[in-house]
């Protein structure tokens, strides 16, 4: 089931999955705290299609971030605009609290949401993501990408992007998965990709956000992730008062494909622990798993 929400006149697509069957589209709050999934860069909400059937008996929403999937371009190329779009969706659906999980770019958006609207979070999940801003080398690489996109080479840019996101062994064993992500990336508008690159270049340092966040935080990592090294992410995991860390062995930046069952299990376990906490149960031993 799909619905469009307006954020200052721009459409944002939100998808209700089978776990919400029977509910009115504008009223998912009949269930307890929903799991809200945010995709990553050059992706859309279909990223989660293989994972969602492995998350039974919980309400799930997935959002097309501005500029991707069926959503309009962002109000501005910054993280504030992306997080405000997520807030507009949750407000329209009368979701007061959620477990918000973001992959890569989606994690940056989730952190911005935590900084601005933290009272609405029962749990925060960073799936191959981190709180640190871009260094100069990463900013320069993103600027080269913007120049490439503006010169009309979107398809080439996307074709070069996705093979490097998977662990080499997985990419070699599953070329069809890599190719499917490339084809999906080619469907995203160049303007949306450029806007996301600009937003990532200008994003804030969210270490203080993690220090101050009042909900549990999940760090779902890949031991072979070249974009979010485990040692970097473990430093971030020491910042919140309550953190759960899961490291997927041999996995790159795409754990929802490379370790589908383990990724689903980590998300389901985290969401259920958070729901117990929200319901008045104290969760102990929440630092590492």
C-alpha cells in the first residue's frame, strides 16, 4: 500500500507493507511503535523489499527520500530538508514515536531527525552509517560526482558506484544483484542524486547528537565495509548511553543483500527490545551484542 504526503507542496511517497494490512492508510498508530526505514544514496524504498518479509508481526513504513523513487525533489539540498520530509510523513500518519533506521545516506537523515525531532524517536538505527562529517577528500570526490552528473553522465556514474558497495566476494558471486541495483540507480533523477551529494557534503557533525540522544541506538555494520570502517563506527557506538552493535562478518556496505537473514534478525531484535523499553520494561546489557 502506498500513500503520498505533502511537505510544503512537494510529494513524499510512503509505503505501508503487509504488516499493516487492514489499517486505514492515515492511521498506522493502531499498532505499537512502527519501524520506519530510510534507504541510502541512489536507492529508493524498494531497497527493503527482500528484508521486509523477514520482519513479521510489526508495523513497517518505508519512505522514498526526496529526489528518489516516487518522491519530488527536496525543498533544498541539505539534511534539514530530508529530515523535515520524514517528519511531515510521520505527522500526516499520526505517528508520535517510531524506531527510525537509515541505510548510509538514510542514516545521515535519521541523525538529523534525531537532532531536530528527537522526542519522536523510540529507537535510532544506523545501518552502514555514522555521525561524522565529510573530510576534504570525500567532499572533493562528491564534487567530481556532481560535475559528472551535470555533464549528463548519470548512467556511467551509477554504474561505477554500486559494484564498490558490495564485498568483492559477494559481488563476484551475485552479479545479478549488483546489476539490479545499477539499473534501479539509473531510474533516479540526476537532480535528485546531485541534491543528495550536496546534502552529504554539507551535513553536520552529529557526535553530540549521539551523546545527547535519549533512545537506544543500533549500529549495524559490515566487517568489509570500505565506506564505514568498523573501527570508526565503534568509536561512534561509545557515544550514546544505550547502544547495540552488530557486526556482519565479511559484509560490505549492503548488508540487506549480503546478509539478509542476519540483518533482518538484528533489526527485529532491536525493534522488539525498544518496544519493551517504551512499554515500561528496563532493558539491561544494551551496550554490545
